[in-house]
């Protein structure tokens, strides 16, 4: 009896810290209204209020593991030794590649691009295997888009295409696009018509007022038919045979699109990674653009990883191109298909790899993984993965948004500063990458001036003779 | 870290200190201009060279969400224009929307050491500051878009002026901005909420909105002047690009009364004629008003023939231009705050309108009687890249060159402006005013734009040449904060530049009104909205009357 009472007291006295307005970086929704209850002594999050099922798992699973902070070939080493080895490996490689970056802060991403610039390597992000085709379509036709708050405030027609947010982005409906009450949508869902276009009836179908199920691989044809109908072109009822969608349904949707006040087309990888790829994304973006002749219409890819949008942004502002960038000539060149990572690995081009916050070792094509096994790989990850297991140098880092602050970009390019919950004994990605960058730059300057004056002396020499 | 330095034998053009080409020694220590330095100081012999303060760009678009969208949109514009790395400097790519590193280095290669990003939605401020940290060498700041802010509109509509003043100051603090920017005030709501329509008259009110653009403009001019910001509201008037818009521009300036206001890219707002028809020049009318009203400053927004990128918070305008270009187009709405339109564009000599725009810009420069209040700009990259500044300088300094160029353009357009009659040639001193001293004064940056004791040691040294385009595109030395960045045309080191911002006073109580609005209508939490100090890296606060 006494023991039991004591136990209860201990629990009440637990050192609990509450972090308000923390951000969940699990998916591209980047919800920043988390209330995290942190057991400070045990260093774990015991409750994550407002989080969805995916977010709750994200917060619960990131505890502090007992593992070495740095390893070379599976053996524990000091972080300094690992940084030296990583820098030497990268500087000595002829075609080093950097990949991943979508689950870390933009501060870390900036360091990764800098390293790749210095070593004249190749940089690419997970964008190349998710919404890369949307990026290419964007270059072709542009995009009418908006921040998610504008959807919440104004959208009266919401269309999801090739995605299943109920399972991939569970709060997308409630927080941004379907049920929230906004400035011009005071009744929430009642003020909106929700359309779901997908090849199968997913869990997301529950919110849809209209469900459209085209034949698999026929998204482009459906989108093109809608573009025609929007522009008043008459179509034959054969369209149903081709696409699996009756003409009346398409005609009705085209009418709704033209007549709504503010329409939005969200699209997922069911569109971008199936037959047609960037043609599909391009057709959808062009449809949204066309509709602006009649009303206000926007489109938005529903991005996956917490900061994949940041990765696009950082690579774009530092190099001018969003992904698939090569520095081997001393300046950035953009060529998806050649400089994207599945290709640099499958073609056997890469001779060293720096992988940040990503696990290509588990999800890349077999040929790419085989090559990854044959070259020195440097990884930064919070967890042990298939990629860390095959790494020459492996750093264990702290988790963004849980242990470290920094910046992430939501799927609509809105940036948010993270509020960490508890400290990790492991350094963060930015810190490790900064150290590698510093060492890499030293080595390169040494090489470029070997036998001559040092950089600083050269500066002085350039001014003094006058 | 910056060494002391003595620059000798150069012809100094420092209009703020009334130095007009005299040979004078310039001494530098600890990043500042000083009276004298010890004999150990590094000596730069500038014989046969012209010395000016570092250039100051008062209006450009070089960082942030819209610039980055433009970069992602146009790989083709940069592919042919790589910016290679050096052992000291990072690589990048150029075109009309260069990558951050290329932008900083390229400004430096023109002798510019300060540039102000002219349009940032508040929610994009954090992004801009991140890009600023990757924009090397130059000092920078940005203007925050508040002219289509729904919360502020509500306060003006309800005549809650005291709260309006507080809320404006709150927003400037929350975003680390340098001043407020108005773009097509009142135009966003019809664009987003009324099927892509727009306002067309400064006094326009609609059935469901009793707020006119003029009321918005007036409210901002009053509050900013009351709070004494170093730079007044930076205004992109309504009706940009439309024939007959000079009336709107005159009315906007009249709304200011005798209070300070800056009219951005005024060339795009100096058109006569009827809406929907070809414009004619009203440069003379606009120049006359500016000449007679010392409270007004402006930048020209010169159009230069060749490639450009249209990027503007004026979304309806970009849509109109999409109708002309027929190419790809980006629209990006920002919740409760702003709109944005982006598209690639090219100005062509044979097109009437493009020639007229080019001519009106030149007319405005040549008709201006006070170079201190008209600033050289191309509204980069809207009128053309900042890399075209040297050519623009040559057009202003060399009448013969101007006449040669006039032979290549649409002759009909030249009949509808006064350019062919204008013989004026800018002097080096006047160039120093419109590219440095003037913009620094308009910005209230007292340590910029001149070479007097106490000024920042931002110094550009040009070889004196007859060809002014060549001269201004290839400075021999560029010194930033006392460090020699470029010597003999080569980069010698790298640096980050700092961020300028202001911190006007406000009463925290305003957050009690702001918070519920955010909870209802924004998609991020109120507490996560303001940008914290860590994004400022190196920064300097310029004082306002109330800070």
C-alpha cells in the first residue's frame, strides 16, 4: 500500500516539460500546432497533442538510442576522426554524389550544397524520386498556386488527384482544405465541394462529394479531356471507353471548375509517378492555368517528406536549379536523367556518396543499390538503416524538430522555425556537415595552392605591389 | 580583420561631400573611412582611376519565395550563363534571376555593395533572410508587403488608426523589414476573391468594399512618416503598365501631400493614352511633379532590351502580360497578405510599346532636375537585369551612343515622346548621385553612398575610360567594409554582408487583436509567425523616430 502511494507520487513528480506550437516534420503538412509533453529525465515525448496517427508515432519513436555517434566500417570512432575520413573520401573522389536532404533542416541542406560545390560533385534530393516530374512540368507550364491558408479561407471546390491524404497526410483535410472554417468559407465543409480522382477507392473517398475513378494510367487523357471541355470543345462519348470516366461526369466537373469562386487541385504521386509522369503533372498544371480565364484556380503538389520543399528551395537558390545538379565543371549544370541519383548510381558514375537523412539502400532500384555497396558511402541519419549499414562512414545525428531547431518549408513554401523538445547527445546534421565543409575547403585550398602562396598571402600580394 | 589602406592619386567623385573629380587620398581603417592612417597601411595607387563609394540599389528582386519560384521556372535562362567558382567564391548561375551567390558576386563585379530586395510578403520574410545569408559581399535589406494585408485593411476601414499604427510597426518588427511596401494597394481582393478582376482607379470602391486604394496609401504614408522610418513607404502604384496610368501616379503622389513617399519604378507608371490602346509618353508631366515636390523620391525602373523576368506582387498585371507572352506563368497567392505573378519576358526594339517604355525611362532621367531624388534602377529583373546598369549609364552619359541606339528602335514610338530632343549628358558626379549618394540618402543610410570620414569603407575604383559601359562594368578594385574583395578584376576573398532592418516601437497590446485573427485565418500558429533574431546573422538596426 505504501509502496503504491509512493509510486504514484513519483509519477506526478516526473520532470515534464510542455512545448507549445511545436512542429511535426513527419510529412509535408508540417503542422506547427503540436503540444508536446516531454519527459525530460527519460528524454522522450510521452504525449503529442494535436498530432495525427503518423505524427504520434514520429514523436513516440524518436527516443535516444544507445549507439556510437560515429563509425568507420562499422567500428566506433570519434566524430573528429569520422569527419576527417569523410572529408578525405569526398575530396579524393572523382564523381562524388550528395543525396537525400528531405528530412533535415534547410540550414543543414545549405551546408550539403556547399560541400558539393567545393568538391565539384553532384547533388540531388529525394525530389527526383517523388515530385521531380512536377518540378519538370513546372518548368514547362508554370503553376497557379497559393499557400494553404488561402485554400482554407477561400476554396469552394477542392479536388484531390492521385493521392490518398487520409493515410499519407491525415491532417490535410481537417487543418487546411476540407473541413476548416475560413474567411469566405464560414461553414467549413458545407461551403465546399470535394472531388477525389483516383484509380481506386481509398480511405480518402470518405470526404469526397464526387468520386471519379479513371482507368489506371489514363490520368493524362482525363486531364486533357477536361482542358478541352473547359475551353468549350465538344467531345465524343467514346472518351468513356478510353478513360473509364463517362462524358457526363467530365462535363459536370468542367462546369463546376469554371463556376466555382476559388478552386484548388491537389495532386500526389499517383499522378507524378505513373505512366506519363511530367506530362501528367503538366496537364494538371495547365488545366489549373486555363481555368484562370474564368475564375480563380490554383494547384499544389502534396509533398511527402517534412522538408523536401526546403530541399528544392535551398538547391534552387544556391545553384539556380531544384535537383539533379552537377558541379563537375566548376559551376552548376542541371540534367535530370543524368544527374539524378538513381541514374548516377545505376550507370556506375558515382565513386563516393554523401547521403543525408535518406535511405536509398532500402528503396532504390537493385542496380543502384548494388553500386552503392561498391563505393565509399558517408551517411548522416538518426536511425540505423539499410544505407547506414553499408556505409564506410556513418554519423548518428539528432532529429530535426525533436532535438534540434532549424527551418523547414511546408509543401506550400511557407517556412517555419522548429521548437525542439529535448536535447540529444548526438550532434545535428548541420553541425556535422559544417565540419565536413570546413575540412573539405581546407583540403581543396591546400591542393589548389600546393607549393605556392597561401590564399591569404595571395590576397596581400595582390594589393601590395601597387 | 580589415587592414588599413590608403588609396592615392585617384579622382574622387563624392557628391555628398562636394568632391567632384579632385585627386584626393582616401584612408581606410577598421572598415570605415578615416582621416589618416599610419605609414604601414597598404597603398593602392589609383592613378588614372575614378573612385566612388560602393553602389546602392534601392529597388531590385534578388531573394525570397518569388525569386526562387522564378529560378525554378526558368532553367533555360541560366543554362547559358554559368557562374564558375574560384578558390575563394562559390559557384552559381546567372541569367535574369541569378542564384544567390551569383547575385552577390555579380553586384560586386559592378561595384555595387548594397542592394534592397523590394517586395517580400511577411510570411516569406524568413525565407528571404535565409537567402540573404547565402548572398555574399553586399549589404541588404527588404521591404515588407503590407498594402494588401486584410487585417490592416480592416483597421483602416474601421478607422482604428491608433491600432493601425501599432500593427504596422508590429509587422515590420516581426519580419525584420526595412520599410513597408505597397503594391497595387487594394488589388489583391478582387484578384483572389472576384474571379481575377482588379481595381482600376485610385478612388474605386465597390458595393461590398468601401475601402479605396487612396485610403490605404494615405494611411501608410501617415503612419510611416509619423514613426519616422529611415525610408518612406515604397509604393508600386495601381494600374502599372496601363495606358493612361500617369493620372493614377500623379494622384498617388498628391495623396502624400508634403509627406515623404518613394514611387517605385516610376517609368512603368508614366503612360498616357487610352486604356487598351497604345500608350504615349507622359514623362514630362511626371518629371515636373517630382521636380517640384522635394518630399518625393523615385527610382526609374528602366526597360533594357533583351531578356527579363516579370516578377511582381501585382498578380493581375502578370496575368495581363501572360496574355501577351502566351508562355508559362506562375501565380502564387499568400494568405491574407499578398499575391504574386511571375513570367519570362523579353523587351524587343521593334515593338512600339517596348521602345516607348525604354524611351520614357530615359526621358525621366534626362528631364529630372534633382538627381538626388531619381535613382537608377531597372526594377531588376522586371525591366532587365542589374547587369545592364553599365549600358544604362552609357546611355545617360553619351548622347552620341544614345542616338545610335535610337536608330535601332521602333521609330513610331519615338514620335510619341521627347527623347529625340533631349541633349543632356550625365556627368560622372551625377552618375555617382543616381547610383550611390542619392539612393543612400533616400534610404536614410548615413554611412553609405559617400566617402566622408565615418562612412563605411565600401569603395569602387574604376579605370577612367571613354566607353562608360566598359568602365562601369569592370571596376579594377572593389572594397567592401575595408576588405579588398576584387583587385585587378579578380576576387580575392569572400564575405557575407549584413542585413539592415528597423525596429519601430509598438505596444504589445496589439497582439491581443492580431492573435484571434491569426487563429481564424492563417494556417500557421501566431507564435511561429514572427522571425526570430537568429535569421539576422550580421545585422544593423537603423533608427526610426520611435525605436
